[in-house]
C-alpha cells in the first residue's frame, strides 16, 4: 500500500523532503497522517522563504561588490567628486516658502548672501582630486563648506545649485571662475546630481563634481579672438582696396570722357592713378607675404646693395607717404647685404605707418658701421608705450584703435622680411620721436 500511495502522490518533488531530511533532519509525515496537509503548506512556505533568502543573499553580494567598485572609482577618479548633504539648505528653503518667498534670488542677491548660506551644505565625502580642486585637505573639507571658496565669479554656479534644490530638480550644471582659499582662480565647470528615491531627488546624498577647463576656455577665447581678427581683417581689406580703386576708376573715367582736358590736369590724374596703383601693389605684396605664413616660402634674393639708392628709389616712386619726407644722406657710401625689392617694401611700409600714425615731420637717416647699416624712419608723433614696442610687430595687431581700417600686417611683414635678410627691425621712442630702425648686415651670411 505504501508503494501505491507514493506512486499516486501529487506533491511536487521537493515535498519528498530529501533536501529537508539531509540538511535539516526533518521527518516527513506519512501520507495518511492528519498532519500531512498543514505540513505540506508549511513545507512549501519554507522552500519559498529559502529561495527568497538565497536571492537576497545574491543581491547583497552584488551590492557589496558594486559598493566596493564605486568606492574604488570614487577614490581613484581624476575628476573631483564630493558627496554633499543639502538637508539643512532644503529646510531653510521650506521656511522661506512658509514666509511667502517665491523667488530664491530675492534672498540670495549677491555673493555675501551666498557666503552666509553655504555653511548649511555639508560635505560628507571627497576624493583626492577634490582636495586639489578646492585647495583644502580632506579633513578640512568634511563638514560645512568653507565660505572662503565663494568668489564673485562663482556666483552663477552657486545660484544654479541652490535653485535646483529650490525647484526639486535632480541635476544642475554651471560654468564659472572657481576660486580657492589662497586666491587662485581657474575656469571650471560643475555638475550637481541627486539620486532619485521614490520619484523624488534625495539631496541628502547629492554628488558634486567640478572640473578645471582652463585650457579649453583659453583655446575658446583664442578662437574667438581669431574670428574677431578675421572679421576685422576682411573689413580692413575691403576698405583699403576700395579707397585706391575708387580713385583709379574715377580718374580713369574722367580721362576717358574728357579728350580736351588740359595736359597739366591730365598729368595730375595720371600721377594719382599711378600712386594709387602702387599703393594697391604694396598692399597685395603684404597680403601675399602674410598668406604664405611660413617665412621659408618667401623668396628673398640677397646681394650687395647701395642703401642710399634704395631709399631714393622709394621716395622717387611717389605716393602720398613720400610727401615732405626729409632724407638725411650719409657722408660715406652705405653698402649692405639685402634684397633691394624687399628693402623698398619695408621702407614703403614704414613710411605708410608714419603717414597714418606719426607726426607731420618724417625723416629718413642712414648710419654706417663696420658690420651693419642702420636705416631710421623717424617721426615726431606721440609714440607708443614701451609695453607695445614688440606687440606692434605681431600679425593683425593694431596699436591705434582709432584707425580700424588698418590691416595691421605691414609691420609684421616688414620684420619678417628683415630677418630673412639676416637683419632686424625694431621700434623705440627716443627724445620725443618714434624711431623704426632697419638694420642690414654688411657681410653675407657665412
């Protein structure tokens, strides 16, 4: 009979109690026992509980492994991370709402107001990278936030964080100039993130990260400056080309339409056309030089030249910049090594610069030495402060902001050409006069 009962027993395999008998020493009641049904129910619940315990043990093991992994990542992360508790801040905000405040900025209008509130924010953990970012050791960081790290430039970041808590938003980010207690500042980006618990952000354990983006911001500013310079450069080209073109086209049309014009008037117009064409030619030469960028791509043919002859040829070529220029010739021959065309190009640029920015009296003088010949272009203008003596030779630099139509490349190109001829070009303000000195060697490069 026992074999028949066992064969027809509808209980699941686990009810055979083999596992129970082996592990817990239980003895399963006989099939005809009055305790059999409640035992079956208890047995099923027992195994269900054991399965749930095993599942929870597995989850606990995974959680421990995950926590260990998180703690390790938190510690070794190159990004500054701080765990912050905003509970006291949230309580303060609840009080504000009870008082009828609807706009948080009404209570936090400036940096001093922020400094009075930040000690309510507690830092409960910080990684080593956060120590470097904040400028404080970890034992000084744990606890209320030091108001000394709040500066004028970081106000937007603090407002962003506090408004996120005010509006119950789980995330906030900001870009600002971060400061540390020793007064050092750096470009930074911050992110505040609060975990979502039961559908609401838990600001008692929010994570705050701050990243130094100084290099990125510096590159952004450099690119913005380049874009601005490009726009100004294009506008300047349009202006400088339009001016001589207007004269050339205008005088050409007059000459074409008036066959009876007096020879004297005709010669004046032809002369003006030539001068304006030369000015455009000089401009194009400078643009080509600047466009090449790499000095090695610029053609310079050095030879022995008569410096006096080059100055005279530049002045004789005409142009408004040569008007009333005084040339003080040396007593002895001035022979140097250089490219005659490039020397004249430099002289034209220096004279044009003097015409635009210098005083009314312009002088060219030459001094000879055993190893070099100096060509000075001097004017009696107001001059420049010493801190700008070098920057005026930078490409697209304009020291005279009231002359925005200037391309700002003539002096840069001139210095580059001088150096290609093993010479130098410098500016100084001496005895009330601006002096541009082009120095050329007297002996070829060995």
